[in-house]
């Protein structure tokens, strides 16, 4: 019961935002699209998300993409280039930077472990 009482509780717009991000990881995601989806202004949803979740929307999106990439590296034979493309990272360099900062490993090192 104590664990339930201390679990993170998010507002409906933040939950909707998380769902939207999860459903659109393979495409470009903008604050404007999210704001339209949750029927709030881009600046308000951005502030609300940061306040409740503790990270910015862009950081949250990058982390979720890296987590998805981790699964793809573990459970698929897709090349790193294909994963970068499928997860809509701007380029491999950006992907490597986010991946290494999140996992402490390069994508190749992660796949080999």
C-alpha cells in the first residue's frame, strides 16, 4: 500500500502526452503536435510536463527513443543505421551521443554485451 501511495501520479494531459510520444516514436514529434493532441498550448504542456515528470519533453522523447533502440539492438538484426532511421534521429552522430549518455556504452558495445 505504501508503494502505491508514493507512486508517481500524473495529470491526464501528461499521461496523454506520454501515450502520444510512445505511439509516435518512429516519426517526428513536435510540441505543437502534442499540444494539439492534448488541447493545450505548447508552452503550457511543456511546463506542465517538466513540472510533473522532471525532464523536458525533448529529453523524455530522446530517452524513450534510446530505450526503444536498446530493445532493437538486443532483439533484432537491424543495423545501427536502420535503427537511427526507424527512430527518426536526425543522424547517427546525434543517436550515438544520446545513446552513450543514457547507457554509458556505444550502440555497438551495447549490442555485443
